[in-house]
């Protein structure tokens, strides 16, 4: 199966992924949800930093645009994810789909 590294945003920690992590692990995936600095832009730096990987293995970056987000507009989310080189997916969700729509979020992340 796959290995997932779930990156939280500002004012959150790895704990915010508990529902998504559980669902992915039930699907036999390996999941890491590290605690990163959470002060303003510091928490988004890891999505633009290189990821270490084994030779011959690729790393997918998936950015999920939350279409009902009132904190970050969908347009802003798209620009941020494109700049980070992410594949973009869309979810009919507010700002925190890891709380409100964990099953739908896992379905997006688990696509081949």
C-alpha cells in the first residue's frame, strides 16, 4: 500500500488528522502526521521543501481545494497548490475537511 505524510496548517498540529489517519491505516496504508511549527507561514513551508525518497520511488503531492472555505478562497488555494507542484483535487467542504469530511478526503487521497 502507500505511505502518506499529512501536513497540517497554521494553528493545528498532527492531531488534526486523527480521523483521516485512522481511515487510511484501516486501508493498510502507513501514515505520518508530524507536528510542525504553527505560526503563520511557517507551517506551509514543508509543502515546498524537497521530500526525501528512495531511489526510483516517486512522491505525489495532492492539494485539496475546499470549495466552501471561508478562510482561504478556492482561487488562493489553487494558486498555492500549483506553486508547490501539487496535483489538485476539489472537495465540497469548508476549511477543515479532516474534521467535517474525513471519508471523502480519504477517498480523494486514496485515488490511484
